[in-house]
C-alpha cells in the first residue's frame, strides 16, 4: 500500500493534511483531507469513453454530510440520510462551478466527483475544504484537468481578514466570501457582506488567493509523489476540418450582420440566427446534412459566439443595441396581488419576477436539522423558474439545483436588511415569469419592493445587477457589460452578480470562464456594477420610496415582548393549561421561547383587541401582586366560608365571607356572589410563609356609620 501524505501549514499554526493511496483505491482518484478533527473523503470516477453525440462536459459533483460525523442520528422515520439538503446542494454548486471550466474543451466523458464529510468537531467549517478535496482527488487521478484549484472562506472579523474561520469566529464577521482559484487566476467568488465597499471585496479576494496558491502547490507536490503526472489519452470528438471551414466561410458574415443588427427581441434574434444555419443545411446534399447534423450545429455555435464577441469588441454593439454600460428599460409595480401580504412585479427588459411576501408567526419558522447545523430560520426566500419563462414547451419537474442556488443568492442579498428582533417570520417567493438575463437579480429587486409593500421596515432598499465580460488576448482587450442578456452570459467569459444598498455591497456571486482575469478587470466590473446598481435602485424607489407605515389589513398582527426567564413556566402553566386558556379566551396565538436570560413572547392575531387582551393577561402573570392594589377578579368557586377568586392571571386567593361586606353575612347565598361573577377586591396582605393572599371586598365599600347606643336614663 503506497500511502502518500502532504501537509499544509496554516498561518495560525494549524495544519491541513491530504492523504492518498489508503482509502477508496478502486476510484480513479481519492484523497482524505483532514483539518483538526474534520475529515472529508473525496473521490473521482470518470468513464473511459464519452456517450456518442455529447458536446458538453457531463460533470456531477455531490457533497454529502454523514450525521455520524458529529455523533448524531438523522431525523425522520427511516433514521438514515436522505435526499441532499439545500446546504449540501449549495456546497456542491460551489465546487462544481470552480471545477467545470478547467476540464479540456474536448473532454466529454461522464465524470463524478463525490465529497463526503466523515468526521467533524463542530469547530472548523468543512465546506471550506470541499473544493480542495475535490481538486486533490482529480490531481491524483489520470483524469485530464487543467487545475489544480482550491477554495477558501475569507471573513473580515474586527477589521482583519481571517482564512477559513471557525463557526464561532464567523458569527462576528461583517464579510464572508468563498473564493476558488488556480495558482494564477480567480475562478469563482460567492458570499455575503454587511454593506462593504468594492475595494474591501477586492482586498478579500487577494488575501484568499494567496492562501489558495499554497494549497494548489501542495496538490502539485502530492500528484508528483503519487506518480500521477501523466493523464489519460482520450478522443471524444469527431471533427471535420473541411466542413468547419465551409460552415465558417458561408455563415460567418451573415451571423456577424445579425449580431450587429441590434434586434431587441430575444426570440426574433434566435429565429434569425437559426435561419442562417437552416439555409446552410438546405444547400447541402440531404445525406451529408443528416450525417453531419451534430458537427454543423457545433461549428455554427462557434460562429455565433465569435460574431457576437467581435460585434462587441470591434463595433461596441451588443445584441440588443445597448451600450456596454446601459441598463435595459425597467418598470415595476407593487400591491398587484390583493390576497398577499405584500407583492411586486419587477421587469427589466425581457426578465420579469412576480414576488410575494408572507408574514407568519413563530410556528412558521423553518426547522434546520443537518449534520452540523441545527436551528431555526425566520427569513426564507424561495425562487421558482418554470419552463414557460423562456418559452420552453416542457413540464416543470420541481425545484432543481439552479433554483436553490439563485434563491440563496437573493436571500443573502436581503436578509441583513430585516430589522433585528423582527417579530414576524418572513417568506419571500419569487416566480420568474420571463427570463433573458439574471432573474436572480430581478428577484432581489422585486423582493425589496414586495417587502416594502408588506410594511416590513427594512433598513435600506437593495438592488442587484449581473455583469458580463468579453475578452481576448488574456484580458488585454476586453469589454465589461452591464445587465447582461442570456446569450451574453452563455457566450461570454464572466457572470458577475453584485447586490447592495446605496452604502455598500450585501452579496455577490462570480463565475469566471477564462484564464487571465486581472484585478484591473474585476475593479472595472465592480465600478461599473456600482453605477448600474444605483440606477436600478433609483427606479425601485420611483415605484415605492420606502416601507409602508402599516401592514395590509389581511396580515397578522404580531407583538413581541420579553419577560423574566423564571416567569416562562407561570405563563405556560401545568400541562400548558394557562397559555391554552389565554389563547381560547382572547383568540390570539401565543408562543414563547427562552432566549438567553429572557423569555421571548410572541402574540399574533388579526385584530388589535385580541392582542391587547393577551398582553394584559401576560402582564398580569408576570406582574408582582402589590399590597393595597385593587384588582378586577373572577369568581372561580364558591364555598360556605367564602369565594375563591382569580385576581391576576394564575393567581388566586380566598375572599372570606367576613370580607365581603361590612354588614354581617351568615351564608354565601345571602352574599349574592356566584361562580363566574366579576368583582373588585383589594389585596390586604401576603402571608410570607405560605404565600397566601388575603383579599377584601368590603375594604372598597364605604364603611357605614356606627349606630349610637341609646343613653341610659
């Protein structure tokens, strides 16, 4: 057994070890990455041949967390790991987006990368090691790959950048991004920030890249030591150079004319480009056309791509006629759906989001139960991308990885704008009705409007924009594009999404598809994105300048109040009796939980009277009875010697027959007090030993004058 291990020394004195040759040896490549007590196994398996007709990289990346890694049982009836959680999907996407651009263009064999968390100490964050593990597995395999890469998380904590912070450290960060890179180039960035500047974001990326370079070199050393420097020979493409030249010669000029024609309609452009290919095929021998159909499609796609890129770089013309810095026309509307608690339509060019906001109570919280993360989420954002949004005639098959990723980006953009201790659980749902370029950024804009329409007092409005890039000669000649179209994303070199307020960036996501992207280009893109964001923000505020003063009539009313922790039990009562009675009597929904050294009580109802009644009852429970105070009381039971009355919620005392009236009362029937009556009583005394309350009704009545005895004669 030839076991090879390489160790990376970290700045804080810790280490990351990468071991190969011990586990999963039948895979094409496998490594165990360890940092502290956190261990991830990464494997890669790649088919020897490609499926005929495949013209893309069929890569699948899966990140999985075993509950046993932290000594826990999975939830659910089966008590075993099930479908991937949203978190696992998001980590899988982070790794996929960094690896995918670095496979050779002509390598089309199905390739499966699996990263599994087998041990965790709850201190170090394993997702920051997933990219390193995946790349190292590729490095020790014979699968062709233009890496290595690595990923790190960089956070700014107390003004200092920290690489791969712990769970605890991350809680105090004002900036957190994941960065993937090769030795030479940034490949992917994603993260959230609390309104930071463009300069701060660039500096964080530079710090991350320096740490990544060390990890990439360790992988190169591991590959050399394991004897895996030579990669497999493959031939996955059948080419016909004469046909390629013919396609270019007979279609490029026509495609270039279309690229510079500035047709503003997406489907018209597609039809026109498709007509050029159809014309070329029509002039071929039918048998040749049928036999070479796939190759013609491939070569013509290259023609379209080059025509679009040359139009932008040489003519400064985009497909829809805009300048590189120009934003498409925007219109928006709020309060469109009367039944929702908040709603908005945001339309930018041919991209449209219809977004709703729903306000709920504590019982609507999302429960999170994962291998390392347990808790509750009070702000939810869901993104839906139905096929009709792009005119596709196919059935919708549920939420895919793309929807999870786009929704997460929009959530990160907006979540820090929700007020602290906001009493409502908030759900934002973005349904994309049209799409031609960055529907996730339309979701951010529509989400801002819908939140303000719902009366959520967000700190500041947020807008978002997607930037593109067309470059050549390793970035020496380039054009940065604001508000990119779908084709500009597909045929371009970068997709860079930036969201933020007027005061700074709140979230970002960047995917790079070329080598040699300089920080100069990134700086240009960020500066241009800022200008675009401010323009879009202005359009948002033209529709609705700020949050509405009040919520919609159909929204639940929620009031949060804090009580001493020791009073939680008094409000709940034995078996929940007291809190259930309060809900039945007031019609309000009352929830309570312990938060630190306090209890947080939420009271929800559709009318103010119910909330006020519940608040009064709760205040009555947590209030301390005061001697000498008068309390409206309800008669709970009548005995021969007096009546037991509830003078404060959960507090009862005996009103003795002698304390009912100044005049002598022989029986309770004579007193005229019945169960269910409401009477005022005065608290005279609290027995310090027994805690019993001495109550009096006669103390509130005028004392009759004494009758004078007749004088003796």
